């Protein structure tokens, strides 16, 4: 059973306040990953490592000069259909939340699982993301 929306709304807002697109349906995920652009999909969660590392790390990373063309988020345990569709695109890795997946078009090119988020500070997580952006993205910040 999903958590009450009033509980998770601030956790969603931590990302959407920074221009990260919320993907709440399978169709939205398919559309988001349906282009040739680079995309980061953040699988959000209510857990402590999402609050202490994943969300702040993601926000820090998208301030880098090189970043994906688009950044979106699904919320595990809340937006069940959207999360499952995002995980379908990451079928070669075990599901975990929080996690982050970098795509070129609909092809997964890099993945940050929960065990690489737990116990790490936002700056370290952002560093990993920025390295992946520099390797796989050509989009420059304005």
C-alpha cells in the first residue's frame, strides 16, 4: 500500500523544485525515454538514503556543465506503474530504490544502485553522476 501523498509530497518536491520532471505513468516513462536524447531517471524512495544522499546528490549533479538532456523521476512504492516501466528499461540490473539510470534514447548506459548510495554523502554521489554524464552526455548547461 502506498504511503499517503501528503507524506511523500515534500520528497517529490525536493526534485521537482529543481526542474526534474515527474513521471507518474508508464506512458510518461515511455514517452520520456522515446527520443534519442540522453536522460537520467531517478528512482525516488522514502528511505533515509534517498533523503540523505540520492535526492541531494542528484540535484547537485545536474548543476554540472555536462549533463543529460532530460532528467525525470519515478517514485518507488507510489507511482507503481511508472516505476515498473522504468525498471523494465533497466531489466539487465536488479531493481533497487533509490537508484539512478542514465540512458541514451531507451538504452541503459549507466546505473547507480542503492548499495552505491547507502552511507555516501551527496557530494560523492554527485561526483559519480557527473563522471557518468561526462562519459555519456554531450549536452552542456546554459
